[in-house]
């Protein structure tokens, strides 16, 4: 009973003095450092359709790769929830990041995580597709705070003003660029600006070298040292591509390394 008497005494004092007690508003939490929702090293162009009332952006690849079938990555860590809206967003995922922040990924061909799964930044959560109300494969991407759409910010920089069509603005992803460490073998291995034999040589590895492979992609076929392969590794340093023939691993496509 003592807590009740103390509360009554406090209320009596407040009424007598006219003091008004108000709750202190909690400051909004800072946004996560959002990254692009597609794999490391890929370049996608983006646009905002004039009929779109949401502060969303649509992304399609413009680096020569196919949009359909490309992994969709969580742009920040959080909890992923799966939804389906056949007449609109199609298969989509919402990732709740805490502090009222949420991101949407619409029109997925398929999901890559279970409903309610905890996901890390850069983790694959789905596959780019064209489900729902859309004319082609793309990633419809949104950032929201307390349910209200926000101007999209990637790596701390705003993507506004939004372009009204594809091609005028592009974004190269650094999401999931942690990289995997490998040794090369052989001598005089050329590092090229792209996964093509005609691409410029940007560096040469004199001998076996420890390298960090960010991602890999298919390019020109190379035949050397008794092997043939069309997979190339993108290196962190020196920045460029080398044929996987000179990565000291028996697999043509390196395991655990994402596709660029």
C-alpha cells in the first residue's frame, strides 16, 4: 500500500502547484548505412516512373549482365518477412532494420530466405524477377521510416533527384564486397580491366600472389596451361580481372564467391 500512498501524495502536489508533467520525446534513430540491393561490382541504372506515388526506385542492370535471375541482397541487416501480392508487388520481401526503418524489394522471382529470418547486410534474400504487375524484370526498391517512404540514400548519399527514365544515372554496388582470399599461380599473369582478352592490361602478377576475389563472372574463353575456362575473378587489388585458370583452386567457378 505504500506505493499507492506515495502516488496519491505526488498527484496532490502536482494539482496544487499546477506543474504539468510531459513525456520526453525519444530522438529518432539514425538510418542504417544502406547499400545497393544487388551484388558487389555490378552496375545498375535506375528510374522513377511519373505515375509512381511512392518514393521508390526501379533498378535494371546496364553492365552487360542479365537483370532476371540476379540475386537481390539485403541493403542492411535486419529481419526479413515474405509477402505475395499477385496483382501488384508480386513476390516481395520487407526487411525491418530497427528504429522504425524498413526496406522493400518487389517483383522477386523467388525467395532465398525463410519468413522471419535474421539477415545480414549483403545476404541474398531473393532472385530478381517480374512477378506481380510489371512489364519486365527489375528490382523495385524502397526505404521507409515508421511506414513513410523516404528519399533513397545509398552509402550516405541521396539518389535524388530521381531520373524519369533508365540510362541517365547508374549505381555500382559495393554490397557484399568482403571478398575471399586465394593464391594465384604461374608468372606474368595479366590483370585486365574486364573479363575479355581484348580488355586493357592494368597490372601483371610476376609470380604466385595472395589476392582478394570480390566476385566472378563469365567472359571470354581462355585456354592456357592445358586448361580452358570462361570464368574470371574480379580482384580488389590490383583492381581488375584475371582468368580463373590462374586462381589456385580446382573448380572452374570458385565456390563461395558471388557472381558479379
